[in-house]
C-alpha cells in the first residue's frame, strides 16, 4: 500500500515518539524507588531481634521502595549457619562469633545493632503482684533445685505476697539460641553450681524442663502451661500479655527489665564495649544499681565481600539506617539504643564492606 510522503513522515515521528515513551517507561521501571534497580535481600537468625527487625524493614522499605527485605526468625545458631553457607545476605545473632568460629568461615563483619533485656516470664494467673527473683534463686529454679512457687527461697524474695503452692514448670529454648547464650552466661556468673554442671552457650544440657523453638515457642509454652517459667525477649512477653519478673542485681535491688535498665547495664560495661563489643553485659557490678542484670547486645553478621554490586549497596544502606535512624525505632519497642561509642565502632566496621574487593560507594 502506498503512503504519501507527509503521512509517512508522521508515522515515523509517531514511532519515534512511542519508542521514546517505551524507553522512558523502561528506565522508570528499572529505577523506581531511589534510582536503583529492584533488589531482594534475605536475612535470618535471632528471634530476640525479630520484633524490631520487622519494624526496621517496614520503615526502610517505605522510603526505599526498590529494596525488598525478608528476615526469617530461625534462631541465632541457624542464622550463623546460613551466613556460613552463603544462603542469606546477612544474619543476626545475640551470641557474637568467637575467634574460633571466625577462623572457620569466609571473612565477615559483626556489628552490634541493638540491645535488650532477656526477661523472665511466667504463668501464675491468680497472682496480681509481679514476682521478684534473686539471681541465685533463678539459677536454682532452672537447675531443678527449687520445685514450687511456694518454696521458702521464693517466698523470701517476695515478702507479703501470697504465692501459690504450684509446681514450677521450666521452659527453655530447644534450638541454638543467642538468647540462651545471654541467659546461661548470667546464670553461670551468679551460680557456681550452674557453671560447673551446665555451663553457658547457645545450647546447653538443660537439667530439667520443656523445650520451645524460638522465642515464639517458649512464649507459647509458658502461655499455655500453668506454673510455667521461661526466658524471652521483652516484646514477646508484652505482646502476649505475660507477666515479667523483677530480677535482683548485685546492688541487691530488684530491677524491672526495660530500655532504661538495659541502658544502665550497657553503661556499666562501656570501657569493655569500646575495645571489643563481643563481651557479655550480664550481672553488672553493684556500682550500677539501676542496671537490669540479664541484658544482651544483638549483632548483624555480614559477609565482608560479595559480587552483586546492587545487593551490596542496598545492604550497606539498610545497615546504615539500622545503626543510625533505626536506633530511635528500637527504643519504641523497649530495646536499648546503642551508646555513641558503639555507634562510632559500627561506622568504622561498616566501612570495611566491599564488592569484588572494592569499597562500596
């Protein structure tokens, strides 16, 4: 079919225009949300940090619509294994990697990203007052030496409180857990018997009790078992409306676990943390009377190098958010924001991330 010269030119112009529109749309779709291609990041590990991690991801994704982050609450031990096997972009653990563990895997960096209390929660529905427990008695409960809530040792911790004569049912983590690492480090520091018989770590030979998978599993077991006692992150207990015990510290003061009492615990170990933030922050000295005695830092564990430039840049951006603006978000969920000295440490370590051996811009 014959097309006149002017009409032919019009068709050509229309085609160029449509082509330009398609190119523009293509560019727009590739660079939506901050000027980068869509990126999917995966993380796994600590259930302790799961509540605040979900909030961080939600908030970050609102301003970085091209970055999709999926975090699985599988426990610190499983998270470390997934980093080691290269199946995730980052892990989270309440138990930092030891020098021995670091030697057995490709180079990673460890960044403290929040701190919080390991709380003791229980199921005594007819009791109105919060329970108080000394460190020594807490160890004896989990050793199986104290078997009922009306034991004279527990009564002594709670003068004037009508404790039920109910059997104590221990609930502990069944999986490898950084929360367990912090909790058993505390018990080992207050009880020579616990230290010699059970020890400390992400998994220990529990003398008694029922196992639950993740903080979610422990919370569920405590909630459905009258007389139960267990240890979880504060938000899990609060969200499930479970009571929380006050724990005696070295100043012989029963302290309620919250962000302020965790901050006091961090401050008590400030010198140690600036040298190596992997040290435990449990059982602070009597010079810190307002410090909650069972607190822990949680760490992000990230491969030092990677090959996907887009992913690595997005990952660094997310971590930068977590250790800066994200700290205020942590405070709203009763995690303790990091002190300035630890934030400065984090900035230095974050600068070590590379892509194909080159610094991430």
